[in-house]
């Protein structure tokens, strides 16, 4: 049979995105002929796989292409390397181009919204392979996926109000569905990152696997362990930690180990094979039905959120993204207390206020005293 082509473009090159057809394997590692899964990889490891405008376009087109791929069982959405799945939008691009240009950012947010919708509308199940940090917009596109399998050193969380924005690209819609309203409120407002173990316990992840390999053996994330440490003879001792010993134990074990994502890849392959052992049309319908709970909130709020996020680039977004991009290692945040005081005094947003609240990120620690 000669098939019609339903792809939107003939192009197979997406800047900053790797699109690969990976053979389907059975549980003993044998290739299943005629079937594969599609890996869509955010390929910007130098900037922790933050997505540029061009990368967002690539994800949209890649998801659409995979959706039309008749031999594709599932999509694996991941990031390059072992440090990050994705840390959100590219802050260089935000700070240097979009900050202060609300209409430009509004157009960008149309693309971002289309990326989230492309994941939610993919005709194949989408597995987020969480190979490292899943932060901010990375968390949002990760939650749009149907399953999330993580290596247990990964950190999960938001950036939002800490960096001049609101997590309205999906987190305020999706996170309460996963973890409940109060845990979602805590994550979205305080922006404190969760370990993969906590995220799994709260129901945010489908599965976690160890990634730290020490002397040939896998060890769970040492920073998520609360009842053991290494004594002076190098032996693991069980009991209650004394103050500070948790971190010392974690650092020592990490220094002796290396990150190995083999178990993560095996877990992803096993999930894909399990999905292959279903009737395809019924699987697609089931996924679409479960996704409706996310789509109900996403479709209700995405346009008004886009408009607000665009306007916010004139004020707090402009300050927050510049602080993160221009800040020092010691501080990538605006002077929160000074900003609150100046606004309470009636100062209006402008270049003078912007530079004043950015001073701390630029290394002037005297500002705000």
C-alpha cells in the first residue's frame, strides 16, 4: 500500500534537536523487526538542555512526525548528557532578546504553548526519560508526557517567582493533578527543588532507578538517604546521622562514583516493550482519555497565561531573567526585599528600579541594606 504523507514539512533537520528511530527490543535484548521507538533529544548540554526558539519548533515538528510514524510504538523525550533533561527556556535568549519586548515574547509563548500541546496531542505514548535536572519549563514539558522514568540523582522543580515569572507554562495546571494542591502550591511558590525520590513518593514520576555507580555497584542517591554514612575505615555505618554528616556522606560517595544511565535506558526500553504488547488503537484511545484531565486545565488557561507572561517581560520577568543570566555564581536573583520596599514606596517600574534591584546579582552586596 502506498501511504499518504501527513507530515507538516519534508525537513528532517531540527536545530538543537536529535530525532532518532531506535529499534524496539524485547526483554532479552533481541530486536523486534519492523517496529521502533522515536527518541527526541534536547541537544544543548552546554546550557543544561535549555530550549531555544528554534529547538521549540523542532520539538513541535518532531512530535508531529513521530505521531504519524506508523511503525513507532512510543516516543522517548529526553536530554543530552547526564546532567539535565531540561532546565526550561534559554535564559541567554530570554535576557538578551525577549526581556522588555512583550509582543515578541507573546509570539514565542505561542510556540511554547504549541510544544506542550504537541506532546499532549501525540498519537503515540510519550515517555519522559529524566536523565538529570527537570526544572522550570523542563518540568512543564516533562509533566505533559504520559510517563516519567528518572535516574534518582535528578532534581525536580520550578523557578517561577524566584526568577521573575510564574510557572504558568503548565505547572500551575498539571502539578496539582499529580501531587495535590498543597504540595503543588509549595513547589510553585517556594521553588525548592525535590529529589527524584520525593517526586516519586508524591506520584510525580512513574519509576526511578539508581544512576550512581561506585566500585562497579549501583548505589541510590546518597543525598536522599537518611540512615547511613561512611566511617573512618570506609565502611558504611547504619544509624542516625549527626548534624552535617548526611552531606559529608553524600559528597564522599559521589566523589568515588560515576554516573551511569544504563539502568535508566533499560527501564525505558522495558516500558516501551510493555506498551508494544497492547492493541494500538485501544492504547491510543486510553491515553487520549487519561490526558483529558491535563487538557481540561491546559486549554482553559494557556491563552490568558500567555498574555500575562508576555506583559510580565516588561517588569519582573525582565529583571528576573537578566539577574539569572548576568548574575554571579553566588547570586542569580534580584534583591527581593529591596524590590518590595521600592514598590511599597510607590516607585514605578523603569530602568532606574531595574538596575537597582539587579545590583545584588551583579555583585554589589551593599544594595538593599
